[in-house]
RNA sequence: GGCCCUGUCGUCUAGCCCGGUCUAGGACAUUAGAUUCUCAUUCUAAGAACACGGGUUCAAAUCCCGUCGGGGCUGCCA
C-alpha cells in the first residue's frame, strides 16, 4: 500500500517554523517512500481561522518548495461528512449530549486537581435519557471502568501506552453539526486514506482519544509518529516570545534551501550538515527521527544560510538580494562575507561612491599627511598602469616600501569608505580604473 | 496535582539496540594562532559533555532499578 501523509495546520496565523518542519518531515517521508503528501487546513476553530492565513501558508509552503499532491483541502468543506459521522455515533449510542455548563466542568476540574485525582470528565448524562436529548456538546462514551491499556507503536518512539480509565468522556463536537478538532481530524484522515500520521509531540496525549474515535467509527488505525518539538532558548515550546516564529519573517534574509536544511537537521542527523532536501529524501528514515526537542538556534541557521549564499550564481544572488543593478564581478566579494541578505546593503560602496569622514584615511601607524602623500603617489602611478592583480599589487608594494599599511589602509578606505572591506587590489579590480582614480582623487581633495 | 514524552560539550548531535576499539567523535558558537593594511574566507589549535545515586559485570555513556531535571497534554483550541 502506498504511503499517504499530510500536514494539517490550522489557519490561525502565519506558517510557524514548527509547522514547516512538520511539513518537511511529512514531505521527506512521502517522497522517500514514493507516496503522496497532502496539505489540509484544519479550520475547525471558526473564531480564529482566517482565509488570509490559508493563503499566506500556501505561499510560504510554495516558497519552501515543499510541493504537495492534489489540491489543498479545507476541513470545513467536509462538514456534511462530519455531521453524518457524528449522527452515526449518536444514533449508535456511542456518543451522547452533555448538558453540563462550562462552570460546572471547570469546578469539577478544579476539585480534581485539589484532590490530586486524574483530570477527566465522566459524564452523568451518558447513561440516562437526557444524554439522548439534543443540546449541549457531544461527547464520546468512554468506559471509565475498563482496565484497558490503549497502546500504539509510535514509529519514532516505540510503544506508548495510556490507561483508558483516565480519559473520561471527551468532547468530539460543540453540537451534532459542529465537530471539534479531535473528531474532524480522524474523519478527514480516514477519508483521505492517510496511512501515517506524522505530527508534533504535543499530540501524543491526544492519540488515545483519536484511537477511540477510529474504533467507534469502525475504521482501521494509521501508523502514528510523533515528531520532537522545536524549542525556544528556555527549552519550552517555541513561541512568539522567543523571537520570530513565522517562516514569513525569514523570507527576506534567508534562502528557502537554508531554512529547509536547518529545520531538517533539527530533529534528524543526515550524512552531512549542508544538504539539499533532495539529498535528504534519499536518506530519510522515520525511525531515525530524534525523540527529544531541539532549540531553534539562529546562529546555526545563519551559518547554514551563509553556506547556501556562497553557492549562488551572481545572477541568482542579485535577484534574491534585490540588487539587480550591481555588476556580477562584485558579487563574490559580498557573498564571501554575508550571512543574511539584508546585510548586503553594507556593501553599497561596491556600486556607488561611499560617504566617509576624512579621518578614516589615517592609518593607525601614520598621520593624515602620510595618507595624503601615499594616495598622491598611488594616484600618479595608477594613471598609466596595466590593470591586473599582479601589477597593481607590485606597484602598491613598491610605493609602500616596507610598510604596506601606509598605502593599503588609506587606499582601501578611499575606495570603500569603511574600516572593514575587501583588500584594495580586489576593490580596484572590480571598481575599474576610472572609478578608482576618481575615488582616490576625492580622498586626496578631502585631505587638502 | 494527574498522565505521557524526554535527558551526551553553551547549542545541534555521533556513540547506546549488539557493554571493552570512548584518554567520548563531529558541527555551530567562543578563544588563541597562521595568512593579512582591515574585514571576510580558509587553515591550525584550545577549552567545553555522558543529570545524579545505586546495582549487574573483569569492564557501563552503553544493561537494570531508583531519584532528579526539562517539556507536552490536562479546553465546548489545534
């Protein structure tokens, strides 16, 4: 049987990096197995779900190049089916209406905590006539007297067990025509013939509930696999207070290849650290996914991004960095020292004249007057010189005598207007003779 | 509180299943050095971890028990 997996985010915000990671592992598993990967929007929470978030998530998934099979589905579109299944359970007496108020339920939960009892709602309505009267929320009947152990073999963690008696009669619908997540997700996964459910570890304790729903509905179980969570610096579940959690916030500074590479390696150890998703597909094995959560460390992301940036062709770089006007020849000078695209603007001196204070021209071992005379000598000798690396270098060394800094520093400063930059010979080569002479001339005038 | 998952350098991890080859390896980060006018790249080096306590064994990061720590869930959110 062919593998079918899905990622099912709820469209209540921008695509979270954790969701992106989950999508990636589902995608990797599907592609490795030659199966199908689907995207489904879990909009059972009508209050918070928004169409614009669906659109945003779709665009972001595309940007990550995690291609899905068939059209994206939306849970609410399957509502008639959910209602049908809910009614079925109700009529088969496997589910019932709970008429307790929120206040009563809350009081019950509070009391249970105080008495150190397991938190569960064993509903008094499940076995009396009022439980059949429509109104209130719909709960699944769970036999609290059973000593059954609900167990499943997690493809990542191995055997996981829960006592059925601790579950209580959990809610599956706000009303007979309004399914809750736990119910809708099961029905949809069945309808889509999902074979493996790879989702975040935060769903482990929901799994026994889902198993009970599968059973009540008479469907066979898929394979479950719970992915480790992405953590913030304090090791709690990654959330907004830890920084940017929306993939969208990384789109301007990072390459999708870097994000995918980073996310893939947080939760799995591949044969190498810089790896494309196609290469990941080759190696991916579900059982090798890590069990414990990993901290989302931007420093590592930055390094990975810098590695991917270095692989870019000049054309690709200019387009991604939003600098289409710059000459190809300056690109390597930038990519060699770039971690994030937004930092590219620091190198504007490569395509436009820099602004700087004349004092910058003074080298630490000399005076301003030394800089001036050095620049004048360079200016003079550059006017009629062969414009290649060896010649320029030889000439500058000759002018400098023994102390290269006396010439290199002021020249480099004159060309870049920065304390830190590529060396003056490289700058001269990419800037061109005419521009170099112009900039030296400006520098000399600043010192006059 | 209850239930469940998890625990190797600061971070991501290899090793653990099938005890000895582990004076615990790699990467990021940090520090120092080489190259160098500066920065970056590159290279070299250094510091840095088996949560703790028992047990089994000739031998334990690896097996067993317990403790502690971290996290998740505990909703008419997902």
